[in-house]
């Protein structure tokens, strides 16, 4: 390690869309007939950010910290999980400097919600809102996501330690 250490982590998550579940992305509840299915609140965006931070810090992955075989995490608020992970990263001496994430979902359109998603992620990750970027796109009707069967999110997080 040098006097100034920079690391980057990549996160990726996917969940199916189903009736009877809320659609939560980046901690924001979005009006939709379908929501994401999962053990927790199935927030793919926040899950991808969690994995990016854990990867950058060399701390494993979301499944190791919050396994879906553990009933404690059933219905869990993913933003609360991100707060916990941000604390672990900070306790290890790291400072999160940026998060860039993309949600891939056919509908509903996410543009009206991107700013709120970025603000919620920034708050939970303990960084300034201008250091979090959330992008939204579709799969152009290709594959399962393009057919409206699910959603995918990708994230990159950069952390630093030292001066």
C-alpha cells in the first residue's frame, strides 16, 4: 500500500418483476404495477452499490453479509443495509469518493426519480450528493429485462485511504 490508496469496486444485481410487490430503487418507492421479487425489498440499485463498496474494500459480497437464508433479512430495507456497509467501509479506514450506477428497466420511466435515488444513496453511503450518479436505460426489448420480466443494476464505487 502506498501513502495514498485508491480502489474501485464493481457491483451487479438482478431481480424478477412480479405482481404484489413494491418497486423500490435506490430507496425510492416508484409507482408501478409490478415490483421486484427478493428476500429483502429487492432494491437492485442499492444492492449493486453495496456490492461495489464491498468489492472495493475487499470485504466480500452482499450474500456473505446478508444471506437470503437468514430470516433477519426478510423484507429488509436495502438503504439500511447500505448504511451498515458504509459504516464497515469507514471503520476499515476508507472514504467513499464516488458512486456511479445504472438501472436497466423497461418501465416505468425512471428519469423523474433519478435525483431522489442519488440523494438517498449518497446519504446512506455517507458522501455528498454530487458524488453519486444514477443513470437509467432500457434493454431495448432484448432479453428478459427487455421483455419486462425483471430489472438489472450495475454500480462502480471508488474509495480512498490515506493522504
